[in-house]
C-alpha cells in the first residue's frame, strides 16, 4: 500500500507503516527528525513532483496553531489565518489535488468540528499504551474507527502541562507511537 503522511516532521506514523512493509512517505515544510522517505515542502509540490502520484491512504496532521480550541482566546485576532487553515483542511479532506480513496485528518479539539464537520472519532493516548490524556479527533474517509489496543491507567495531562519553550509546539504535536502503530496495523491491510 502507498501511504502519504502529510504535515509530519517526526516520521512516527510514516515509520509505523514502513515497519509493516508499506511504501510510506512523509511530507512537511520541516525536515524529518528521522531519516526516511520524506519530502520537505508543500504537499501540492510533492504530489506534482512524485513520479507515482497515486496513494491508497493519506493520514494528515494539519497544523493546529490557528485551529485548536486551546488557543481560543486569540481567535478574534487571527480570523484570516483561521480561514486559510480551514481551507487547507478542506483541501486535505478532498484528497489534495489527487484522488486518495482513504483519508484520516488528525487534529486536537478544534474549530474544524464547528466549521466543517464533527469528527468521526476522538481517541486518547491511554487507549493505545500511553498513560496520558490528549484528546485527538479523527475525521475519516473510507476508514474504520480505530480500536483501542492497550488501555492503560495513568491519565496524566503531560502534553498539556509542558513548560513553555521554543520546541513546545513540536513536542505537543508529535504522534504517540501506540496510536501510529494502531493506524498501521488496523488500516494497513484495508
């Protein structure tokens, strides 16, 4: 299966699919933290340059800076940025210029729910082997909901309570490996 992981710099989801033998690529404006098949640049440029643009599955993590309700107090000052972010989400939901049959859009609780549509599923890291809370919404197209793989105790809000710092946004946006593994295991054979 050919898998595109859009807006991912960590390589976590890409590598979960690669471990299972899939032709997985990540694409982001940032370089990948891990070596692997990664395109640095906008997704439309990547899709226009790839020699085989057909992908079977896309998992996209659009930047949540202007979307997440955790930043609601600044919403009134960034209406233009929100509109651009929502247009990008719609582009991803539609398959990004090419016909991608199966799509997952991943984002925290955000205005996507009120401005585009409600998520198909909300998952937590503690359902996939990590004793933490971080509500994560999934908007799905032709994919089943993820089934929890390892419900654990804990329920610590570590991600939410991270101290300020230059890389806080990176740490908060990184996908948990248990969730990435569940995506690859459950969606990789569809």
